């Protein structure tokens, strides 16, 4: 692992964690093609997950501070994390082994993401979060344990399909990401043996890219139809299929 690879993978994770195109799918595809050793793969994954969590905390620092006054919303954030927590603890390792280097399954997963995104064309505004919508969004988040299925893509799309306000859909999607992303970092903890400059480059590039991607995605959800990302996911699905 050199500085350029660390920089590339950090930026890749930072961007794709928040854009609805699956960070895990991109990392699985490119690290396989780049022939990065499994141990370094795990170390980079740990570093960039912590970095992207920090970027969420930075972007939503005011919202998180205000949540101390909103017990119900905090409860909803934790409630939405339960499904992905259960799937992550009991099935994450099995899913990762199943998908490792298996580009056909990765192709199918990207197509699923494209389906979710394309379905938002039928978005109708006007509803607020409630208990059952939070649970449905939480279940959608659990699907993102599968590489190629975008966490932000499925949660934002599900919220929009349930009629949740665009701004709130993006905000809730990113706030509920904090627990599973940190959980993945804890569960996937490995001692960092990468040279310090390489580790620092991966961490900082993921944090900076994640910060801007998170803010950009909030704007995109408000102003642009996110179903356009479906076409990108379909292209990735075809590429993965051809590489199988």
C-alpha cells in the first residue's frame, strides 16, 4: 500500500459513503482489481469508516447538539439502527465472504440499488417521520450490509417513497448512519500496521471527501431527482457482470 492508493481509496470511501452508489461495492470491486492484501483491506476499511463517521458528526454537529432536547427523535435514531445491528452482528462476515470477489452478486446488488433510486421518481411530499416509517427505513438500512447496496441510497429512497420531506429524509438518513458505521468499525477492529503517512492519508482524505459529499448530497436531495444516480449504478452493475 502506497500513499497514492491510500489517497484514492480514502477519497473513494468518503464520496461513496454518502452518495447513493455504495461505498462497500466500490471498495470491494476496486480493491479486488488493485490486488490489495486482505489485511491492508481491513485496516483501510477501519480507518475510512471512522473518518466518515467524524465527517457526519462535523456536518450535523448543531443538529446533534439540538437532539438533546428531542428524546423522541433520539429514540427513532436508535430504533432505526436495530435492524442493521442485528444483521451486522450475525450475518456481516458471512455476507462479506460470500461477496468477496463474486462480481455476479455484486452486479445484482448494484441493480437493487438502482431500483430503489429509480423508484423515487414517484416521490410525493408532505409526510413527517413516525414510528412505522422509522422502522421501515431501519429495515432498508439493514440491506446495505450487502456490498453494492447503498446505505444512503436505500434509506433516502425509502424515506422519499414513504413521502417524508426531502430535507428530513437526507438528515435522518445521515444521522442514523452514525451508529452502524461506528459499529462496523468496532466489529472490524484490527491493529493498524500500515505506515503512519499511509494511514493518515487514508483517514484525512476520507474525512475531507466525506464532509463535502455529505453536504453535497443534502443539497442534491433537496434540488435534484436522485433517480439519476440509478443510471450510474446500472453501469456499475453491467461492469461487474462483465468482470464476473
